C-alpha cells in the first residue's frame, strides 16, 4: 500500500512523458514502443555480422569467447539510442530498465525456437565501484533484474566484479577498447557459475571487447557457456 501511494504521488507531482510522442503516463508509451523494429533473426559476432538461423559463431569468428549474441534492436534506431542514453547518463532515469528489458523479451519470444535451453544464470556486466557510486545503479543489473522477473531465470549481481577503473570505452578505438578492458574483471564466487550457462547482460554491444573479456574470465572460472544478451548492437 505504501509503495502504491508513493508511486501515485510521484506520478502526480512528477508526471512521466513519452520520449517519442510526449504523451503523459510513461517514458515510452505502447504505441511508440510498437514502432521499434525488434529483430526476429540472429547474427554472428563478426565486425560485419552475417545473418544466421540461430545465435552462434560463423566460421570467421570461432575464436570468440562468447558462444553467441542476442540483441533486440539496432543502435541506429534513434528512439532506442535516446532511451539508452537517458538510462545511462545524467539525469539518470532508472525506471527505463523496464521498457529496455521488454525489447529483449520481445526479441527472445520471436526467436524462442533458437534460444538454447539449460541451466542458465543471468550475470550483468559489472561497473567499477566509483562509477556505481556516481550513478547509483548498474544499468546492466537493472535490465537483468527485469529479465529475471519475466523469464524466471535467476540473476547473480555479484558473481562477476570489476576491480579496476578504466577509461570510457566510447572514447577509444577497437584495439584500444580491448587493451583498456584487459584484466579488469574477476569472478567473485566460482561456485555460482561453475557448470552454468551464463547469459551475460549489457545495454549495448559495440566492438564486443567488454563482453569478450567477461566471457573469458567466466569460462576460466568454470562457466560451461557464455551467451551475450543486449538491448542493441552498434554497427
């Protein structure tokens, strides 16, 4: 009851408006959400990805640590880009985890026949302690929590940790990104991930350097498979 009253007062004094059409009631109304092209096919992990019948690696990207990648939309979509930006950058809107997770859920429902079954665990890409303190939340963790509610897959927010501060990836080249992120992640509790299939959650997949390094560390600690899952992919 207290939570319902709190939400009512927040909506009363700080109403939400759709980012696209400015309609009052939510940050992304159902009509505008329906305009986003959700992908119903999968791609390999190459820099110029090939369309594949399922999320897996093609002959050219067999050396990748990730077993495959699921992503709901292209980062070229201006509305998707705008929502992610407001989610990650000041002023942060934590509630945007819900519509962003819904894009992934819709994507997975469209390709459910190609989604591997098994003993899965959702693991968000971690933030450094400094960035987490500044933002107040880990955007990947918030998306993972929403996915967990809808998919019934447990989430472990502390299985993977980031031990070092790094330069912002968006400011670096592909080669610099890979070097920047090398050796900064560690597994906090190997028992949580040993023998599991991991769904590694992030908001945007760009060069794949961050997910690749996370996947490498997770597999070294006993993870059976590591599949990337993101809201959007930037080409």
